[in-house]
């Protein structure tokens, strides 16, 4: 299997922007993973579509053996710099380069919507040990906040060909599958502190924005600059608190 065109094209040059602009995950979500996925120093955990290791690094304190699967070379290189204790793997979720029943838990943060769902679930099922558990994580922009909703409207004009996680199409893969049983779904609030450069990096790190021709990408970033300068909740501020709803669905291998 090959990586989705927009992911391959956009993330190939966006590792630095991704590292600088993307949020981490709330402490409560990490504690939930540790407890529900039963992660400890005896565990082997597979991070699928690990990117620059935004989630991977938060699992280091568990003492688990961390395998970070990432198909984009630039992302994988940055992950190695940021999380040197993790073991990087070159590959995709639809063809995981691991033997059967070799991991205790799997996580996919900001990535499952890029996978070919049925194929990826079959592969995750194959590499998980019996009763192994899987969690997805999604940092959803909190569009109940007006300026965040306006950013989403700017972005959505360019993301029509991308599988956008907040639209929830990924859910059908699990509802149609008999490979995993749901263990519940949790939501956390989260905030990312950004200056203007950080806000621009946050937007630039989005795959379908990074993949735009240069002039179109600059035009999007200029729209974000104008919003930051004119919106009453942002104008005149040097730091912005970007709000998220962090969604954490959990599953167990059948």
C-alpha cells in the first residue's frame, strides 16, 4: 500500500512546521491510555503514523518499548531527534513490518483518518496480542470559539480532497468491523499557547495546506494573519490560546 497522495506530498516538507505548530495531548488523555491500554515497563506499544513523535514522547515515562511507525522520511528523521528512545519503523498501517502478536497496545494520534481503514484494522489486529488494545486520538479544533471556526472555514476551502478527521468518516470502519470491540470514548479539553509565528506554523503544518502551490499557501497564511490582526478576541495580543477538544476512542482486539 502507498500513502495517501496529500499526506505524502504535504508532510514530506512539513516536518519542522509540524513539530513547531502541532499541539501535544492533555495529561488526562495520556493517563487514560496508560491505564486502559495497560501500558507499563513490560509493554511493547506501536504508535501508528507517529509523525514527529508528538504522542510517542509522552509515553516514554511509562518505560514501555515504543515502536514508531511513520512512512514519511522527514517526519521519521525528526521523530528520531525528538524521541531517541523510540524505535522508528518505515512503513504504513496497511502493511505493518512486524510479526503476528508482537505488540501489547497500539495508538494512532491524528493519523487514522489517513489509513485505508479496513486494511489497517486487519493489520493492527494481526500484530496485536490477544486482548490487545487500540486507541485513537484526535485534537479537534474547538469551533465553538468564533475565531477558531473562522480558521476552519479558511482551511476547508482547500481540504476537499483530504480525509478530514473531524467529519468522522473513520467511525464507519469500526462500526462495520468485527475485529475490535469498543471500550468507550472520552473527551478532554486542551489548549495550545501560540504566538503569531506559532499560529502560522500550526496552519502550515496541515498536509493539504503544505501541499498547495507556494503562492496559494502564502495567500492562506496571509488570511490567518489578517484574522489575527482584526478579530476582537485576537487583535493586539502577542499570545493566543488555541482551544481543542481531544477525542479518545478505545477498542479491544476480539
